[in-house]
């Protein structure tokens, strides 16, 4: 049985006051909730590890929950952040497994063609968007470095990158 918000909040409040039995019941309910939450988000082989990771985080952060607030949004936030961390690990591992030795080096002609295609797309963007996309996404500068180099605030650099990439994406999809 998955408990409702009020039951979970009551169990957590009791657990914060030292009621070990309530805490055991809460953890069992949280485990069921997390399994449902992650079932469609991760591979079945990764489900148990991720649920346990979140359970450890809930245990470590249990004192931060405020009984005046809802329990499930607090739990969902922890689960979401752990899921994002999990995805980062999975993608990093996949990149590491590919390794540099498996990737074919692009020929000089292919690099020139790619650059020409990019330049054709950049024509459709404002100069400030092109500049920060080039600095951050192509040259590898940080947002702070691009901000210092262009005179744009860090927030504006982020906005210009987001808007520019969104427009480039729309242009590419339109061309397909």
C-alpha cells in the first residue's frame, strides 16, 4: 500500500520525534513510492541502486523536512536531484567507454564543411548570440569567461546561448 500525503507527513513527523516504528513504516512506504517514481525513468537493472541512493539521502536529510510543509514534494525533489546525478554518471560512463581510440578522426574536409554549415546557420542569428555560442559551445570557455570577453552579463550570456541554440534547432528541424 502506498500511503497518502497526510499519512507520510504524519509518519515523518513521528520519526523526527524519535519514533523508530514510524520511521521503519515511513521508509517502507518511501521505498514503494520511489520504485514507482523511477520505474519508467531508469533501466530495470539500475532501479534498486537508485532507490537505495535516494533512501540514504532521505535518511541524511530527514532533519531538513519542515512538518509545516508537504512531505511528497520534499521527497520528489530529493528523488529528482538524485535521478539527475544518476543520469550524469550514466552518460559520463558511456562517454568513457567510447574512449578516444574508438572515434574516427574527422578529415580536414569534413571539418571545413561542418564549419561552413555552421556559418550558414549563424547568419540567421543576432551577432551577440553567435558570439557567445561560439565562445562557450565551440571554444569551450566558461560562462564567466565569455561574459568577460564579450561584456555581456553572465545571465545575458546564458539567455543568448539558450535563445540562439533554440533558433538553430528550429532551423535544422525545418531543413529536415
